[in-house]
C-alpha cells in the first residue's frame, strides 16, 4: 500500500479546465432540478446515513457538491443547520429556489468550487457533525479530500460511481484520444480508503448496482461532450470535429441517448473512531 505522501502525489484532480467543468454542470442543472427531494424511507443513501449516524436536532451538516440541493433539503428536518456548496451557479440558483418554495429556512446554499477553494474559505465554514460528498467530482483528489476531512468532527460519507461504463462518453473519449486518462472514480476511492487507513481510521465500504438513461438533442450533446472532454484534456479543432462526427453517427432522430452501468460505492468513516491516538495528523 502507498504511504501517505505517495497517496498525496498519486491522487491528482483530473480537471484542467475549470470553466468547461462549470459549463458542464450548469448545462446539467435544469435536468437535475427535476429530481425530487429523496425520502428517508426508500432512498438508499439516506438509509445508509440512518444506519450509521445517530441524528439529532442540533447537528451541523455539510453537503459538498450539493447540486440542486435535494439531499441538503432532505436533512433539513433532522438537523439544525445545513450548508450546501457547489461550483455551478445554476445548480445553486435552483437549490435556493427549491428551498424557498418548500419553506426550508435552515439550509444555506453557497456557490463554491471546492477543489479550488482557498484554505481561508474552508476554515470559515467551521466544523460539522456530518459531512458528505454524494455522487460529485468535487472531492476527486487528495487536496479536496483533505479539505473534507478538515471540516469534519465526526461522521463522513463519500459516495462515488465505480466500475462505470458509459455507452456514449466512452466512445467520445476514444475519439478524443483520452480513453486511458485516470478520470474514473475507481482509483480515487482506493486512495481515499488508503489515506484513512494509513492514519488509523476505520472506513467501511458498501455497494449497489445502478443503470442510468439520459438523452440530449444532437446540438446540445455536441456542446456537452466537448466541454466534458475539455474538463480534463485540451481539445483542438480537429478533436472537436471528431467528437461531432461521432455523435452524428450515434444520433437517432436528432437525439443522442446514453446508458450508464455502474456500481455505487459508499464509504463511511467516523473521525472519532480510530485505532491511532495521533489520527489528527491526517488533517495536516
């Protein structure tokens, strides 16, 4: 297993174009806004929280990469204060509107690029009893993971898709020549586990399988997939042209349909449960 410093060096953020990354998530905001606030009785992630965490009304909760805020809002009735952060201004605008419409007053949504946030911004957030990053690339390297750890006083959840295959995006990566780039979350989950394990913490892992279906108009698909590739790989005109030609061959009646098969990995740990009395050094 890698040592702590090796893990820091190996686990790098794949995003190189932050403007393109923001554009990708701004474009997705409208479809994300259609997702209903999940219910505790039937949502797998909320059920995981209930199994691991003794919730109480005075809790502070941090939702990293909150999107349109549905998990923050689900927590609102069971905690004192929830802060949700996301890099997409459109996601945050939708989240605020949804909370206002629902009359939820103890959730604060903030536009923040978590990986790019200055240490002063992280410190101002304070400490939280529960911190989670659910299905978001906001925690995708050692630096952003250590920021997550520094905000947590107790319970943490990191949820990522692993062993993932995308019927269209994988072909687009191949056309753009980036199929072997380390942009999946698989290694990230292993690195996160390694960091916690090296410092005496006791991470737990669980999995469930899912299939997702989506579709975009051809012109919207061209913009989205080009921006997606740009987030971690520079594209010249010819690269963009290859992607456009590929999408034209994959479209049906002007629509590009995507099928994603994945396993959802949930990692839980408690900063207060350790076999190493010096575990605070994990935050350094």
